[in-house]
């Protein structure tokens, strides 16, 4: 799916990151992911978790799209009944992190080398077995990819990654309250 800008050139695609506040009810994740599926977009990263507000969950969604398509996807998210608020944080100063757990082969003769690599990347060993270690790393996608590349020669036995989470920098926040009588409501003092 290629969009063309006003000059007849293909519009530039980039990674867009959305933060969506949704009601914490069954079926919301399915409705959001189905929206992207119906439009033919692959979600590159999706994380969901509860917020500090009871009844409200926060989704961080990352996809590759041009700016026009990203605006359309944001507008379409608002059409979903359980979506309370959406923010495209692509062009906003943001802190983003991923987390990975990596099970790596580490027999006793090679374990010191694996531990040294972990120390360089500030990864933590969270489980020890006579033949392997489970390592946890939190950071940018590049940092995680770098650790994976360095650990591959030792033998990665298993790996799992979270999706990306994002939070805007600074004191401004978006506070969202769950619906009251079907009405969306921003919390007092919210930006």
C-alpha cells in the first residue's frame, strides 16, 4: 500500500508510535488489532498494561506508515467505542524502552565470557543453570539487538521480547478517567 503525496511522489514511510488509553474491558485488544488488520497494516510492536487509573489501560502501538496514513489510523482509533484518548508521540520528545529475556548457552568454561558481555551491556542474569543463563536486558531496540548479536556465537537457546513502551518527557501528562454514563472524561489538570 503506497500513498502518493501532492507532487506525485511516494510518501515517506516511517515508524509511528501511538499511545492509546482504552477502557480495561474484555475485547478491546481484539478490536484495536482488527482495525489495523482490516486496513492492511502490520503492527510492529504492541504493549498493553494497566495505568494508575482504575478501569483504564494504556496501549503503545508502533507501525510503519506515512504521516497521512498515521493521522487516518489515529482518527480510526477514536472511532472504536472503548478508546478514550490517542496520542501520536512520533514527533514528541519521548522515552522508549523494550525488554528482552535471553536464554544463552553458558557451560562453565564459557560462562565468564558470557557474564562479561552481560556486564558491558548492563544486562542482568536472572536465572542460572549448569549449562545456561537467562539474561534480562532493558533498553532501546539497538541495545537489545547489539546484545543478541554478541551472544549469538555462544548459542541463543530461547528469546522473548516485550513490545516497546513509550512515555513523553517532561511534566505534562495525559490523565484519562473511565467513561461515566457513556461519556469520555479527561481528568482535572490533564494536558
